[in-house]
């Protein structure tokens, strides 16, 4: 009830709850640290420990030099930046204290703030208040966390686009079209005894079909959006001594994995983040695939299979300095059959030591990881394989959240049910139920409809101070 009330409030009369504070910058040594304070009487409370101008009298969006003190003792020289409601990040009175960087100094300033009736903020509480006060819709709030956690340039661009409200604008258009359709259907129900028809069935079918077509287009961007947001899990597999560790080092440009002529050197999975054209690849070097009685190596092989189960891209390496056996050909075929929905590249390695003659028709690519021959082409093939030869355009809308995808899928199904009901000649009240269900699902994306459990789930993954 509280959430519904807050969301319905006029944005010029924003809700201000108890004051909270947190260090908003990363903990550690640095030039400055920022302590953020927001909520009812936040400026006045900080004013009691600030020696400088009277913060209660200064204008919004102004910065003031002074000292944070406690019991007459100077804690630190600071700059206090004042933001008055409603023109602040949270919509509440907010003050940001910039002090000297360092764990002890920033913690001392924070503890001083907490000593005057301010409590420690929960993870994501500042952004949650911004959402509750109508400063941003829910998908924009989620984009804040995505921006903070982004590990590649493309992920930053996708999060920034969502933060700008691109997804919310699309959803608002969809919701308004469904609202208009629902109003016509329900208006007709009010005049059912007069046999008045306000909604043309053909027009309704056309509208719902067009809506579902647009939703399908959005849903089609999810797989790419997921890879942009979370990165492309790439696993190098093959027989022992196929050159998997050498290849990982070649792509990374440094000695990340131990390389040895001894087969079975890699006994556990090794992960390394690598960026290509703004995309994040998580490269995984694995233990060689073979039967072994060595318990430790056997566990490594088990983990190799688990890594393949979780991968987006599997790169199978064959040591061309050894003869290609029928068993290994069958192994590659079995991988393609088992992981039919994954991208798989078969790569012949150690081309400079090839003893098999012409093998170009047996592999997707031939390389020498040690000599870096074919590595640039491999990079191109890795990207094209997992993205189905599509270039990622983050200027267009990408669905990156599984929560948003699920809501869109449910919306799509409800609209499809409404169309089926129209085709079957079902009465308008049943059609209206499907349309309202679709509205509900779209509302969960932007936050027009939400619950405390949903908000707790979303904002719990934020860092403290944001």
C-alpha cells in the first residue's frame, strides 16, 4: 500500500523518509571520498556538525568549504554540496560531503554523520528512493546498477541507453495502446443490452497483432543483450596438450595460464576476462578431455564438461602435430550434436607442425597459437559465430534483463490469448481479462505495478551508497 501511495503522489510534493548516509565512493586510498546523506532534515542534521556557512540558509546546488567536527574536535576539511528537494537524485533533501580519501578518514566522517540521528543506508536505498519519488522509472533504476557493474564498453552503452529511458518509452506506448483497446471493449460491455458496438473486432485484431509484432522484435534482441550485459562465456576444450593454454595466453597478450609440454598440466578451469571490439569474453581454459585414473585430473575433466554446459561459445582445439583419429572426429561431431544450440568452432592448432596433410576441410579454422598465425582471423570468427554474424548496435534498443524478457513474454502470450478469444467470438469480458493481464505485466517493467518483494530483489544487488 505504501508503494502504491508513493507512486501516485505529485512529483512536486515528494515523500521524504528518515535520513540515511553512506560512503558513495569505493573504499580505499584516493584523492577524495564522498559521503552521501539524504532524507528529511538531512541538511539540518549535517549542519550541526559542519563548521562553515549555515547550511540551512544556503541555496540548492551550491558547494561550501568547511570542517566536519565532533565534540569540538576537527575530523576533516570538507566540501559540502547541497541539493534541496525535489531537485536531487533521490528527490529528497540531499547533501554530499567530499572529504579526503582513505579508509580511516572517510569512515570517521561517516561515523560523525551517523552520530546525529542519521542511519546507515541499505544497498541501493538511494536509488530506491529516487524510484519511489518518481525521479526515474524502475527500468531506469535497474540500469543504474547495470552501469555500475558493466565490464565492457558495449555493456556501458546498453546501460546508458536504458538509463536514458529508451525501454520505458517503448513500454509506455504499448501500455497506452492496450489501455485504449481495453477501454473500448469495456465500454461496449456497459451497453451490452443496447447492442452497441464501440470496438471494431477487425481493428482490435489488427492493433493486437501489431503490438505483438513489436514485442517480438524486442524479445529478439534479448540474446544479444544478454551477451552484451554478462559477456560471452568462451570455453577452450580438446585433448591434453592441444594448445588451449597457449591460445588463451595469445589472446590475452600475456602469460595467464601455465604452458608446458607435459600433457595434463591444466587440471582445473582457469577464467580470464578479455575484451574484443567493446565486448567482454570470459575465456576459460580447461583440463584436457581424456579418460584418466588420476583423481585430481578426473575432477578437472568433470569441470571441463560443466564449463561446456554453461558456455555460449565452445572452441575445440586439435593438435595437428598428432594424427587425427576417427575417435576424435566422432568427438567433435558429438559435441555439435549435444550442444546444438551453442556456437562451436573446431580449430586445428600447431599448423606449423601439421603431420596430417590437407586438413582445411576438417576444421573451421587453422592456426598456430604459439606463432600467433591465424589469431586475428580466430578473433573475427569467435565474434561472428556467437552473434550469428550480426553487428551489435547499442544505439538501438536492447533487452538485457531476464526480468524484462519474462514480462514481455507473458505480455505477448496474454495478447495472443486476447486475439484467440476474439477469433472464437468470446464475450468482451474475457477479452478484457487478457488485456488487463497484459497491462499488468508491462507495468512491472517500468514500475507502474510493483511489490515490496520485487523492489527488495532488484535493489539488493546495488552497492551501498547508490
